[in-house]
C-alpha cells in the first residue's frame, strides 16, 4: 500500500526527516491509528526494548523487516511526568510490537537509522477532547531544549468500507484512479485542509490548480482556535462518511493539542504532499510550525 511505495508523501517524509536531523532532534514521539487501550482516562506507552513489527498487507517484507527500531525507553519518565501533571494516567506496555502506521513512516523519514522513538496509544473511547488533552500535556516538550519531534500518523479521509479495492486486488495498484474520488471524500478532505492551512487560497492563483503543490497558510492557524476547529471536524455532516471508525482521526486531535497553546497562534500550516489511494482514501501530509529559532 502507500506506505510501501514511492509517492509524493514518501518523498516529503524523507525531506522532513532530513530537516529534523539537521536541527539535532534526539527524540521522536508518535501517536498512530491502530493501537488503543480500553482503560479509562489512560494511554499506553511503548516500552518493549526489542519490538517486533506487525506485518503489512500488500507490502513485501523486504521493505521493512531489515530496519532496526530504536525504542526510547529513557525518555518515558519525562513523558509520563507531563501526562501525570495534566491528570492523564499512563501505563507501560513492555510487549507492544510496532505497527505500520509508525514504523513505515520512520523508515521513510530516517532511512539511515531510526532515532530514539516513543509511541503513545490512543484511548479506545476515541474522545477528541481527551486526545487534544494528551497533546496539550506534552506541548512543553516542543521547546528547543528537549529536541523532540512529534508526529501524528492517521488519515484525512479513511473509510475502508467505501474504498475501491478492485485495482489493488487485481493489479496491486493502490494509486489507480479509474474514477475520481467521491464528493463526500473531497468535501471532508477540503475541510481538513481549511482547518490546517486556512487562507491558503489567498496566495494561490484562482486559475491555477493546487493539487500536487505545497500550499501554506499565509497566517497562523495554531492556538486554541485550532483545537476547537479540529474537534469540530468530528461533527461535520460528512465526517462519518470519511471515517467509518474514529481511530484514524485521533492523531489529528493529538497534533491539535500539541499546537493549540496561546503561544502557537502564529504557527502556520503547510500541506507538503498528498496522495489518494483506493480512489477514496486521502493521505494528506500536514506540518504545523517551522524550524525558525532552532
């Protein structure tokens, strides 16, 4: 699937990883879309010293098995202390094997070696405000002295029930677009972009297509308003069409929490790359903020 193939998204991850390394990041903290706990008011934290990798459908194992993962066990107490201070309980999982939503992104971003990485689970109630709170609790770790890169790995539009699987099953072509994406998918994708890249159309000529180009908000999109806008997306009339289940949208809430402080109001949003696969599944690569000051 997309994570195992060359794509604009994969190339954007590579360039983003190179930039992060050039600024001396020492820790990566991620929330993915396939790991959740049923414990109330809890998240789990990956603490397996030698994690394995869950298999990936339609991706040859040679593309991911040789890559050595690097769990950041020494950073866990720092993460837990910030969560605890915010009233969020956490529990270590010493048996968790990493899933493709995280390790395949790391492979693309850091092909020469995995940086010390910690994965935080979702909570299985999928409360958007709880996941915003998790991100907000870890917001102080974005300060330069912590040298930490945060990544949310989910999807702008991800409804497996409404994907078009024929070209993938017959020809192993996940990027085939025999027909355009359906209107419900395009509409919700646009809502996500308008949330994280608000005002981009002010700088993009109306007579020019923007698909396939980087687009950036001309003004700040972070701060408390980002948290309100991100959580409200789950009330959008097309949300349940775009997400049959909530798991692939919780990383969006996590990032909104991370970038939703009053000090983030000037943080601009960038859509760096985007891929549609299986006709109706939209993988939008968004970055909030920049490296200025690092």
